[in-house]
C-alpha cells in the first residue's frame, strides 16, 4: 500500500513546477558553496562543503514536506486520503519515501563535485563517501521531523515556518555545550553527530542518533493522523498516552543510547582516525578508566578535535571519559590543576596525572603509557658534597624531592662509587649531578657512559666546585660546558651583586614558556655561564633557557648577555631499539619510536636548594626541567600517517571549469523542465 502512495507522490512531484524551482535554487546555492570553498582553501576536499550545505536542509526539508499533509489539509484532499482503506503508517511511509528520494537526489550532486575535483587533483573518495552518507542520514531525520510538523499544521505556510523553527532549534543545541545539562543537551544537536562523517568516519552512535530521530518523526506523524480518527474519548486518550510514551522513549534513546554506542568505520585511505595496534597494546595495561579533562572553549575547533579523538578510543573499547572545562568560566580549577595555556588536557589514571599539550593518538597514548608504568626514578648523586633529598637545611634538596614526588616522579640517592652502581644507574630516568667535590675516575667513566648512551643528565655547578672540569667533560659531547668566572649583572639583588635576577628567556622551550609569557624572573647565586662547546656535533640542538641582560659581565671584563641554563637535545626517530632503556620504559621493538637523549646544564645549584627553590620562578624552572628530561619516549608508532590531499594550483581556466561544472550546468539542468511543468499546469 505504501508503494502506491509513494508512486502517487512521485508523480505529483514530477508534475509540479515548484519541484524544479526548488531543485534549481538548491543546486545554485550548493554549487556556490562548493566553488567558494575550493577557491578559498585550494584543496580537493568536500569536508567544509558538507558542514555548510547541511544547514540548507533546515530550510529544504520543511519546504518539501509542507505539501505532503498541510497543503492537502488546506484544499481538503487530506480527508479523501484518510478515507482510503490503508493504514496511517502506510500513508506516512509513502509520502516520506517520496520526499526523501527527492532530497537525496538533490544531495547526490556531491558526486558530480567529486568528479570535478578528480580532474584537478587527487580526491579521497572514501572520505567523500562518508560525508555523503552523513548528509543522507541527516536528510532522513530532517524529512521525518518536517513531515510530523506538516501532519499537525493547518496550512503550508505554518508547516514551513514551524518546521524551520523546530529544525533550527535542534541545530542550535550545539551551542549549549558545557552550559546546560553539561554535554547531554548538546548531544541532541544534529551537527554534533555529523562531525565524524565529515572527517571520513561513520560512527555507530551517530547512525543510531539519526535513526532515532527518523523513527521519532515518523511515529509523531502517524500519531498526528491517528488523532483525527473518529472514536470514543478513551480511545483518543490512549492514543495520546501512546504518543507521549513514544516521544519519551525516543528522547531517552537519543540522550543515553546513541552516545553509548561505540563503533566506527574509518573510510579514510590511511585509516588515520582508527587507533593503532600499539595503542591497543598500551590500553591493555590500563588498571582502570582514563579520565580526560580538556581545558578548552567548548565551542572551539580544539574541543571538536578532542571529542573526536575520545570517540576513536571508545570505538576500540578503550575506557576513556572526557570532560570539557572552559578555563575562562572556571579559572580557579584551571589554576589548581596547573593549566598554563588553552587547549591543555589533563590525563588521569588512578590518581596519576599528566598534562598533554597536543590532541592526537601519539601524545595521548604516550601519556597513557607513562602513567601505567612504575614512576620514573630521579637519581641524585651523593658522596661529593651534594645536597641530600632528605636534608631540610638551606643547601638540601628536600623541597625539590617533595615537588617531584607531587608530579609522580620518584627521587632517590645514587652513590656512583658503591657496589651495584651500574645496575642502579640503569634504572634512572634522569641523573641530577651537583658535586662540590671531585668524582673518582671510575665514577666519571660510569656517568660518561650513561650520558653518552641515554643523555638524561641535569648538571648544576656549585660555586667553587672541584668537579667543574669533570662536569664539563661529561656534557661536552652534547655541546655544553660551564665557562670560567662568575657572572654579575645590573639586575642583581641590592647589596648582593653575585645574586643575579634573570628575566630573559631566549627560546620557546616548554620549560620556560610560561615564565617568559608571564615575565617571571629566576634567581641565580654566583652563576657560571653555560657555553657552547667548540666541537658541537651536527645532530645536537643547543637551546638556551635563561640568559642575563646585556649589562652583565665576567670578572675579566667580558660583556654579556650570558646563558645561565641550556639544554642539548639529541632526540631522533628510530626504526628499532635505541640505546639503553630503564625498566620504567617500554621494551624495545622494531616499530618506529622517538629516542630522547637530552642533557641540561644550569650555571648555579642554588635555584634547586631548599633556600631558593620557592623564590621567583625557580621552582617552575628546576622542577619543570627535571620532568622534561625524565619524560619517557613518545610512542611514534601509536599514530598513523595523516595522509590528506595536495593543494590545488588553479589556473583561470580551472576556475571557469569549476564555476561552469559546479554551478551553471547543474542549475540549468534542474531549471530546464520548469517551463514544461508550467505549461502543463496551465492546461490543467
């Protein structure tokens, strides 16, 4: 029966002039979107086209649906249709099928655009297909909802405007993200469930959402027609209760059921939105769920990317929960969690935490890998006049040790001359050396071997240290040495010219980025300059962290500025095992990885002592430097090649081809039958 209604509706659509006018208008707007985005971005990609053409369905669906019931009710034809011996659901299904077929036919112009782009460059057809399927699902939901509005409206105008208002209201729910009912209300927005398809991923939760919307719209349309049946009042009350129950059930399915469905199909050529086997292997060690807190604007692109990454992990069965926090609305919470910039993500696993700056598989999986392993060990050399990690005196390191424990590191003393020192050294994620007395030759050899193989050294020079020459020998292959003399500066504390207050941060290194941004100084006592070694290896990258002003000088009259702290980075991507690794690090594999070999030098030990760790920005400098050196290698193999397309180089002829093929020809083709339909209408 619904097939007969469908055929009748299709014949009516073919005969009406409005059909061709609507088609021509839609194709003209669609073509303008397509050409505009291609010319502005110069990419053979339809992602932005899909996201923008979807908004036109807010108008198109009500305009197409208004004639289905509202216009028939106005001219009396609906009473005749309702008297037919067919079920109401068959009548609704037939009209809905015709409207949907017409809408889908208009949307299929996207494949013409794919063909046009394929003549200009390489197109990711799988990604284009995913976006097209997303549009089809959106059109199915919008047509069903618009049909339900039409079934309850008394005139086509009312049906069109009311349908537009309902769909626009649903669309704008995306702006309630993080404001009303947390994220629940925003999950009811169609645009939220279209994002994955536009990127090339078909998400089962999104499909379930659109299916629920479609079912709700069709059920409401059937209920509206059933309400016009003749019958007793109890019958009509039962119908109303049934409709209310259907709406409530659909609401529960939309807000609870759809987000709980975790399955995805990645149609991109490189499967770049699918978690890798290494990510799955790391996730198998999880002791519990991963809690992510993204400190971003809920309406920003960063928030969209973060939600997409979380869905990738959830689709693989990895328990990841996300909370979006606007740092402008909750600044105290952001400060309490140590958030230093917009876009940072706090990763929490069983109370162990780490801040991640980037959104993606590599940084997130690497953070999970670090948080599921035993705490990294920070080894402080002892036996040469160094401060002790349990010493509360001004020259001790107890305050620094407490700060490191607070961020999940494990400080421990290391006696290089004791039995078993080599085995203990292999377990160190970083060695902090600040000797006042000279090392033994065998201790220097051991420290040199460790540094040459893995880096991971933080050297601080006390004033008048007998081990200065040895400290120079160890980091010299990395391009770092401590220069002679003590630096003085005009910015020194009053009455103490050897206590230099440094404001200059020459680089954008993550350790000093916040100090530089907020203009927070650091305090050095009797600092030695950190100099570049004469024979710097080509692969080394020397980064100055802290520097004096141009008014600084050495006792021999040499003028500054001088570097007071610097790092040398030998990190490199490796195809297999790279160097010695501690037990807190993942076992060697034949997959690509990032081998981090870093050495840092600070020209004064005082910023790390109990006396001055809390002064100015010393805590952020020293603690941040130890954390940065101790950080485990990133798992490069946990990410995929992003792939993508090449930028187009468009000539004037190419631009004319785009306009002609994307705008003019489709619009003219849709408008050609219009005069014939008008002539037939005049003839009756």
